C-alpha cells in the first residue's frame, strides 16, 4: 500500500488484487498533476460543483481524491472498479455514494467537468469521446492527463476532431495535461466502433466466420498470430463439457470450442467490459442453435465455482499497463486448477520465452507440449 499526498488530504491506495509484493503504485505523476491543476496550483481552481465524470481512472486514485464531489467513474476494467471500491472504503467513503459505470453503460445526460486519464488504446479513447460528446456543453471543462509517452499528436488530433480546440500543458515530472474546449458547432458523428472482420481460412473451426471487436480489445482489426496458432491446435471438447475461455478477448477461442463439441457449455471470462461485449456479439452471431454461453467480468477464475470445469483455454496477457509481469498468468493458472474437475485440462498458448511450462509443472505436477513453432508453444496440463 502507498500513500498519495494531496492538498485534499492523504489517501492510502492499492491496486487490485491487493498484493504486498506488487511493485507498482495505484497512481502516478499524471494523476498528481491533474489533481494539482484542479486545486488551482497553476491558476484558478476548477469548479467541481456540477456533474463530474472521470474516464479511465485506472485504480480509483482520482475518484478517491475527489470523492466528496461524488464524481461518476467510467472505466473498462473490472479490476479497476474493484480497486476503486476498496480504495474508497479504505479512505472513509461509502462506495455506494460514488457511481461506477462501465464503458458499455450510458453516460450522464449532462457533464459539467470531464476528466480523462488517457488510455493506452487510442481506439478506446476515440469510442468514448464519441459516446460522451453529446453530454458536453459549451461550458464543460475538459481536462485530460497522461504521461508524456502516452500523449501523442494523434491523441490531440482526436480530441480536436471529436470535441473541439485542444492544447497541452508543459510537461511536469514526465506528465502532461490536455485542455479541450467543447465546440457545439462540430458535426456529431457516430463512433466507428465496433469493427467486424472475417476470420482467415486457417482459423480451424471458426474459419470464415465474422468477428466483432469493440474499441480497446487486443488486436481488434485482425486475428493475432498467437490466437491463430492456438486455433489450429485446440482440443475438441467432449459432449456436455463445461469449457472456459479465460481472458476471452473477442471470444474466438470459446466460439471455436462451442462449434467443435456437442452441447458444450462455454463461459467467457475477461476483466475488460469491452472484451466481454465483443465476445458476446461474436458468439451470438455465430453460435449454432442451442449453444449455451455465459459472459463473466472477473479477476480470472474468481467467479467460477471450484471443480465445475472440464477444459480451460487460455492466452494469458503478460502486460499490466506499462509493466511486464507474469502475475496475471500465475493467478489465471491457480484459478484454473481450482475450477477444474479431476481429470480436467488447462490448455495455454504463449510465447516460448515466457517459460509457462515451468509454472504449470510446479502447479499441476505435469505439463506437456501439445504444439510448437519457433515463436509460440501450446501447453497442456491435467488436474490429477
């Protein structure tokens, strides 16, 4: 746990799930810069008496510091929302008093102050600006924040194209602010998201089917090479099995499992609400009659009951925002083992250099290579 010190007070903050070994903080210099600006350190304080919306607050640092103004948080991350709830409670605010919405929910009808933590995905920012623009008015204060490595010319052009005239602040501690003045005269256009594309002929059971990808989903406009390799080597589920597509993204792996087996029940799990919306759209458009599926926002397998799963299919991420870590994969593997029935299997695809085989052998007591090429490896572990 780390303490964020501001003119509004001191706040004990953590990321989620909480781990004393986590080397990353729940905020950074960009969050601090924005809070100082709101307090008037470089001019007049910003009036926060109206409807305040915070978009993309990664771990709830901004919402927690501004809690007395009852800001509306909008985010794509289940983990980010869980962190926000915990951080609010830890610092004396009833989480029920602060509205938490996802990027799939309707925004407030009127927004007086819009604070934006610039996301890694420019596509997600584009989609959200389009969704929020109708709620802005000429007097809306719009301030974005991010590290200098996260704010590019394309970022500023996007603000100008969708909302109105935009400028930036000087850099402070490698962070920068974005100031945008909403222009009611700009033509309102619909978001270009979601995208759809047809899967290639070598995509196994889903070859030729059309995929839906909402903004922010990994490799949204094409099939990534790791998933392509995995699709060619997926096991065929037995009739009636419960399969989990863990970290489902746009859902092509779970869809392939559903189309490869009879009466298969598939649970799609991801911490991104954009990903789950993509997976559901992809599944509904392509699933065969009678196919059963659930779509769960969760921290890995935390919401899947123990000993209820026959097969877990997993392409784990190895990045957490700007950090490279195997912590997410390790939680996924542990959760999979707990959820699997005896004899159930975890199948994992990953870059060869990540060394997942060692972790799986340590956890399951076994691991075999089901397929490999110079870049990727598909691993199979069985719960004994």
